[in-house]
C-alpha cells in the first residue's frame, strides 16, 4: 500500500519529536531539524487528507490551541521573531481547530518558534502564525499534542470504506471508518 510509507513516517516523526522534548542542548541545526520534522509531518498529514487515506476520526480531529491577539499589523521578514512586540502574550484565548486548518497554518508558517520551559532546555510547544494570520494572531501548540496526533494518524487504517460518486465534481466522495477502536 503506497500510503503505508507516509503513515510509517508519521510514526517515526512522533518518536523523533518525543526525543526532542528531552533534548538538553539546542544548536541552530537542531532547531532547523525540529522545524523540518514538524513541517514535513504536517505536509504528510495534508497529503494523506487530500488523498482520503484517513478515517473520519482523523479528518475531524480537533486541536486545542492558545491564540495570542496581535498588537501590531506590521509583522515582516525583518521582525517576525519579536513576538513580545507583535502579540499580547498575557491574554491568550483557548481555541479549537481541525487538522486540515492546522496543517495549512504550519505548512505556510511565517512565524515559527520553538517554545522552551523555564530553564531553556526542553522544548514543550511551538509558536506559529501563517502568512495570512501573522498580523492577526499567534498560535501555541503543545508538542505532546502533536506527538499524540501523529501516533493516531500513523496508525489510522480505516476498515470500512465507502465511495459515492459525486456527479457535480465528477469524482468520488470518500468516507472511512475505524470499526475496531
């Protein structure tokens, strides 16, 4: 099955990210690999979503995020990393978003910053904003939530699939279900 390889990669990325939460030393190259791992994971998720290779459990999966409102409407390539200047980090709002929305935000991230605990050794979240959202809000997603999702997505093999032809689109609409949870 062609898409098994994509799902196996999601499971490998989950394991890499789990190791990153315990990583003590962060070089520039470590940060770059961390960003790539998350980006590539969500690219894979989007690819599988678009190919209808997930059950409804994954398609409808919701993430809980913190959203920090913008203080500025001028986030640029020269100042994107000054998050305390651009966003009100004191008053986050908890929101929920689906996996498709999240994958697009991360793939199109304009702002992407690992968030470390108080001793600046262990990464526990990411801060991100897409090119469309950068002047409106900044989002925070916990690494543990990414890991949990990637494990679910990597192990999601629907065992009840239905295809119904859509005359208007001249293609099939897919619906997949997991019977044995």
